[in-house]
C-alpha cells in the first residue's frame, strides 16, 4: 500500500490546534447505497455473503458478485460472493462513489475494511478522488488480502476544504482468474477542522494602553475577537492578529471564536494583564547576625507590585512575600537576602541586604582517644570566612604543640598523656567570642606497666627530688599510693597521684634509708604493686 506514512510533527500540530471531524461513515447495515457503475460479468451489491469487516460488528458489506439463478449465497445464488471473468477481449470496471463535504476540514483520511483475492493479470482495485467534474485521480492501489484487513489512506491536498468525490474502482478483464473478488465494509472519511487557538494565553504589559493579540490561523470558517471582561477595542476583530487599544489597568480577557457551518464553533481566551510599574525596593545594607540561627528582617510595603525575599545561599523565609518575616537556616559567613518587587510585564526592582553569620567555626573532628606512641594527630576545622574574624587554639587541659596547616587542618603533636582539652576560640570585632572544644585522651593501649624509681634525693636541686610514676595520675586517677617506713608506719598516702611524694612526712624530711611503697591501681583487675624506695640526702 502507498501513502501510509504519517508525519509525526504534523499530527502534533493537529492535536494542538485542530479537532477531528467525521465527514462520512457507512457500515452498510442499513443498506446505505453508493453511486454504482456495474459491469456485465459482475456487479456491486450490499449483502451478507462476504461476511462483515473488522472495525464494527454487523452482518452486511459491499461486495462484488457474479450472481446466479437461485436466491442466497450458494454456489448459484443471486447474492453469492464470487467472481466471473469478463467476456473474451473485454475489460470491465465496477465503480462505487460518494460525494464528501469537506469544506471545513483538511488533512483528510479514509479508513475502511476490505478483502480482495482475485489473482488475474491486470486486475486491481484503485482508490480515486475528484473535485467537481474534473478528472478522477488515483490515490492508492489495494494489496491482495484473502481475508478482512483494516487500512487507512491519506487523501490528497485537493480534498482539503473542498467538496470532493471518493471512488472505489475494481478493474478486471477476460483472463483466467482465481480467488474471491472485492469486499468493502466500515467506510469512514474524516479530517481535521480548525479549532480556536490563541498563540499566547497570557500577555503582560507594563503601563500600556495597547497590545497585540494573535491566534493560530484556521483552515475554514470565520474568526472573531470579543471582549469578555476588562476593556479594549480591536483594530480588526476578524483578523488572526490584531491590535487592541484602550487597555485599562488590571486584567482584561478576550475570546477568539472560530465559526464553521459544518464543524461548529470553538473558542479560546487570552488574558491581558496591564500592570503599574513596581515601586522601588529598599532594604538595610548590612546586618551582623553573629551566631544567631534566626533573625527578623523587614522593609517597607510596596506601593505597587508584589515583593519576594530570596537568598542564593539557601536561607529560609517563613513568609517570603511578606515585607517583615523571620529568616532561619542562616548559613555561616556572608549571605544575601534579596527583596525583589515585581509586576507582570514590568522590569523587576531589587535591593540586597548582606548578612554575616559567625557561626560554623568549629572542630570537624569528634572527641577521640589515641594510643601513646601513635604519633601526630590531624584535626579538621572550619576556619573564619571574614577578615575581621580572628581565631586562637589553646590547651585548657593537657599540653602539646598545635600546627595550623594550609588546608583547614591542625596537626597536634607531643600530646601529654591522659586527657587533653583544646579550645577553638573565634572572635569578630562586632560579635561575641565563640568557643568550640575538642577532647583527645592519650592512653597506653597495650596495658599500663608503671616504672618505679629506686632512689630519690630530695635535696632541692631539681633532680630526683620526687617519687614520680609516669602517667599514673592521668590513667588511674582513683589509684592509691602508700609509703611505709621500715617499722610499717604510714609516712605518705594519696588517693590519685597528682602530687608525687617528696620524701617528707608532715612537712619534715625523713631520715635516709629504705622505705616501702604500695600502689593500688583500683582497676578492674585490682592490681597491686609493692616495692622499695631509698631516700638519700
């Protein structure tokens, strides 16, 4: 079959700006006849012997018959569905046609069911059309089909917005033939009629008393612009595109109506908004929110137009259209609060408030415990974002060396055993100081094995003056240390070991000699260490 391809883009346009209209339908159930040209060997009739097409239920179809002597569909029946070759040397044509009124449609199509099984040299079925009394023009030639098939054919441009005749031509001759003849059912001719469609459904202008309204051109009928609400006068109310004068301030609605005697009326509307230019936007230039998580901002109510707060950095407004509103989720550093006043069709006016929030300078590394001997610790921080901010890192507990790297990290080395507390202090000249804290606990991960001095020389020279047990206080702050003389008397006792023994008892130097110590860790295993310590002056 020819002419079966549909243009996708064309169909999309039709969907938008047209509606489908049926121009002719015939399922032959009411014995609806066409205009016929009959042959001598065969003729076209409406009957039941060929069966019914696919597209609709029923019993009747239009088909070719060679006729017979007896009634009915039998082998010699008058209505039988069968074919007879033409007389020797003769070619014949069976022809059926119908007049179609398509004055209001274009992109016309023909759909129908058929079967055609005659296999004879030069036998064929041709779909034809013509305008008025002009010549018939071939549109398509049917393929052989031994059983019912459905098909759709695009009709030529000459049928658009015109009356035309549609014809089915069954041509055959005297050559030997096999197979059943032509049968047709469920004929439908339809096209696309114009519907009213404006090019822009909303038009916004700024303080103008004129504008242009436009509609998509239609294929048939007449179009008319009318005023539904508001006001305005059309230069040409029947033109696709026309000027409108005398627009009032506010909203006006105009309707475009396409009228066709065959296809009826369709309408579409365009809304024209004539706005007053927005008033000027004016907000505070700069605001230091410091560490505030939310803040109230305000500006004057617009005398014309609608206001809207926005923030490119992501701050949230409780009511973005209100001149006075609460701002939350203020990001750290500098951000902009933009107040924009708009009127449809007019240039917007905006002003910006620059807001500074000091919050966010903090340790990104969580409190942690590290093992003695693990080396340096790298800590991530967020650094100040404004040149008027200063930062400082100090030890509130413990000790070590803090090195500030170039990639917003700190390297902490030489940490003291036990708990170390580091303060991150940030201050802005216009805001209070903010502090964040990081705790790093330095512990011996492989178990604690205390090292006990065997001799102390408490003579005040700074060397071996104290009975020092390294890391004992930081690791076991609940430990108990007891010192005895050789008679078993207690000369020193301490819960925790923040102040090591200095070889005295009640502030008086003890005599030289051997003393005995007892260390109770008070750990889960209740470990106890005993030993001797010599005091030499």
